[in-house]
């Protein structure tokens, strides 16, 4: 199929590259000429595993980059809208980019077209897209609007696209459904997975994925409800972690106990400093807003958001409780991205915590495997940036782990202890076992588990041992 994808951000770029790998002819459209030039020259502007490989395979053959949306629409059978839907001040989704794209598409509907909303949008958006295209003169029989929400997680977006748990398609006509069935046929038939050059299958993949055909409104709600449920699960376990701290229980063991219930499942039960990213925070506000507009006061989401904010403040209080005064203290910080595996710092709890520590006049030396360039744009001069975790820890009064990068979970602990001024680790992502940390001479503080503190005397001794 010939497909146009509008918006070459995290979603659009992955969607275009994966469609090309399925064998479709893709035009990736963007209104940012600099981005297009960089993409044509082989740049890969986002940190996503396998994306470089897919773009390398198809750039110039099955995927091209263009700033001309009307031309791209004319030569395509389907146009996927994957432009940003950022939150407005009131928390609604800003759909002005979606509208401007829909308006521009309407001038190029010169044969049956399927316009597909890929960006996360509130329910009813597909109706608005149809209205805008009609108002701008398109023939009502010459197009359909569909909803095809993505469930990509940053850091695993390519495998999430090619090995989805399910593909959700919201349509209002059989003709439209046929086009989307054809687009995803390489996945739903399983043909893609038999190819020698298929992207490697992740452990938990269900192959082939189910194709769920529903109405546009249901598809739009599936996306918001999925994200809201996942965020709720995270806030739920963070609230339980706080109760564990109050009573001296261990949230890791509690997670084991509840996660083994197949109705709950172990995933998305990792307590920490809260969720961030360009989706959960914005999608919860948008879902709450659209529910309210339609007469439902979704107060449960208020509480999910409140718990999430509170998680960060609790962690800062923990840092104060351990270090006493903060002014002038040197803190090693591991992690600036909103999660491990990505360079994205949008709504990153790690970054928000670093900004709070700077306001307390701490000296911060931070390391992140992928997000430091983006972080420098935000943090300006306030933070030193290290070349690795060990440099970040050198001479620090304490080490803070704020993003769940895999490499932060397997540090050389003896080397780390020698580099720290005091052997104290505050882990916002529970990457280590407290007993292991004490064995290696650290006082270790984490989320929802008792502090593992070296006896005062041994703490001093361990410093003497180092000096010896
Ligand atoms: C976006 C939404 O933010 C997210 O909610 C949705 O799930 C998927 O699309 P993302 O890909 O991260 O996520 O968006 P962003 O990184 O902001 O990229 C959007 C791209 O669209 C940018 O490259 C921008 O230049 C481009 N764009 C934006 C257009 O081409 N035309 C426009 O009118 C507006
Ligand atoms: C999320 C959804 O998972 C994805 O389906 C949707 O398409 C986009 O939004 P993403 O935001 O990229 O994906 O990352 P995700 O892995 O969901 O993590 C979101 C945030 O929750 C991160 O800040 C992460 O650190 C945090 N998180 C995740 C937890 O704190 N605990 C968990 O158990 C899981």
C-alpha cells in the first residue's frame, strides 16, 4: 500500500519505518524542514532500538521524506496523522496541529482516501477530522476517517509496533476496514514473522496479534483508558509503597504477592519516583477533561495524578532526612530521562527532582546514557555532566538513582563505594537488593522498603578502611 505518515516524532517516525519494513511505500511528512533534511541525510533523531537499522534499510527505497502534505496525500491510499497533541494550560489536548493537518489533507482528496488518527486524541476527534475535511470541500464519499491508536513504549517502540499485543482499528465503514486490514495484513497473517530479516521477536510476544475492529469512538477511548489504567496501576503501587514505609513492610515482596494473581499480573508494579513521559501525564489530563466535557467527573484520575506528584516530593523528603542539610552538598545523580532506554526528558521525574535539588543549592553531577544533550537544554549551567556513573559518584556526599537504566542496576559496587565521599545511595527505582548494598558497605535507601543502614560505627570504620 502507499501510505503517508504526517509527523516525524517518536510515533510518526517509528510508524513510517515499520510500515516500510512491512513492505509498504511510505512518505513521511513533516513541517520542520530541518528535521526532513536531517532524516534524508541519514540522521536518526530519536533513541529507539532497531530504528536506525530500519531507516537504513528503507531510506530512499520504501520510505521518503517530504514537506508537501498535499502531494503525499494525492499519491497515498492512507494518511496517518501522528503530529503532537500536547496539553493546553487547562489540561485539554491541543488538537490544533491535528486540525491544520486535516484541513490541508482536504485539498488533496482526489480519490478514495483513508485518513487515520495515530496520535493519541480524545474521543470524538475522528468526527471533528471528518467535519473539517468536509467543510473544506472534500467529497463525502471520497474519504473515511479511522482511529488506529498506538501503544508504543519509548525505548521499545519498534518491537512494540511489530509485535503488538493487539492492533486496534476504529472505523465507520467496511470499505475503510478493508484498507486497514490490508495495511496490517503482514502482521495479522503472521507473514512478517516468517521473514529472515524480521526484527527479533521479544520474549512475551503474541504472534500473530489480534486485530480488533471497532468504532472510532471506542478505539479512541481504548487508548485513553489503556494509558489511564497503566498510570493508575503505577500510582496504586506507589501508594502501597508509602504504606509499606509507614509499617516497615517490603513493597517488593508485596508486589510479588499481588503480581502472582493472574488478574493483576506483575508488570507495571514497579514503585519509584513516579511516572513521566510525553504520554501518561498528558493523556490522563486529556482523558479527565474529555470525560468532564461529556458529563462524567473522573475524579479517580485526579487521585492518580496527585499520588504521582506526591511520590517525587516524598523522595526529596527522604534525601533531606538522610543528608540533613542540602545546601552545598555534592550529589551524584544517575538518570535524567523519564525512563530507562530513552533519551526523552519530557515530564521526567528525574529532571524535576534535579531542578528541586538545584533550588536547594545542591551541587549536582549527573550522568544519563542518552538524555544528557536534551537535559543540557533545560538545566542550562546548573549541573555538571559526567561521562559515566562512576564519575558522577566521585566525591559525592550521596548517590541518587532516578531513572531505571539497566546499566545502573549492575554497577561495580566496590569501585562505587571507594569513589563516594560517604557510602550512601538513595535509589528512586529500587534497582538493588538492600542486603547486597549493606554487604558492600553502603547505607541504602529506596522506595517502599526499610532503609538498610550501616551501623554508625561501621559507617565510620568503612571510611577508615578506605583511607587505610
Ligand atoms: C505525538 C503526540 O505527542 C502523542 O500524544 C501521540 O501519541 C503521538 O504523536 P510524538 O511523536 O512524541 O507524539 O510527537 P512529537 O515528538 O511532538 O512529534 C510531532 C511531529 O509532528 C514533529 O516532528 C513536528 O514537526 C510534526 N508536525 C507537527 C507536523 O509535521 N505538522 C504539524 O502541523 C505539527
Ligand atoms: C506509555 C505506555 O506504556 C504506552 O503504551 C503508550 O503508547 C505511551 O505511554 P511510555 O510513556 O513510553 O509508554 O513508557 P512506559 O514504559 O509506559 O513508562 C511510563 C512511565 O512510567 C515512565 O516514567 C516509567 O519510569 C514509569 N513506570 C513504568 C513506573 O514508574 N513503574 C512501572 O512499573 C512502569
